[in-house]
């Protein structure tokens, strides 16, 4: 994964991954929140396989969304993965 990559390439990959997490978060909550006004309660933590996941609440002009990342599957046909649940509060 890191073998053969320079420090700059690893940094750029990390920045891109962080941007993708934020963009995904915005797409998932905007139907509930509308324009986001506060996401200071969102926390990054390690999920399954050490991947970074986001959990917490996002406040917008039209509502509040609760974001919860859970592990799912891992039995029979479905492999273990992270499912992101978004609920209106």
C-alpha cells in the first residue's frame, strides 16, 4: 500500500480520502439538513479494517441529522462492511 510511494504521495492520498469522506457526508445529510450550518459534532474514528468513519450530528437550516457508522454483514453471503445510517432528529 505504501511501498514505493513517496511521503508526498502518501500525504496527497490522505488528503483525497479526507475530502471524499466530507463530500460523502454532505450528500448523505443534505436532504435532512438543507444548507449545513454546523458540523462541529462530527467525529472521525476507526471503523472496520481501520478505515476512518464519521459519527455525530450535523445541523442545517432545515433540520438536524444524526450520522452513525455501524458494521454490518459478515455472515453467510454478505461480507463484513461499514453501513452509514443517517436519521433525522
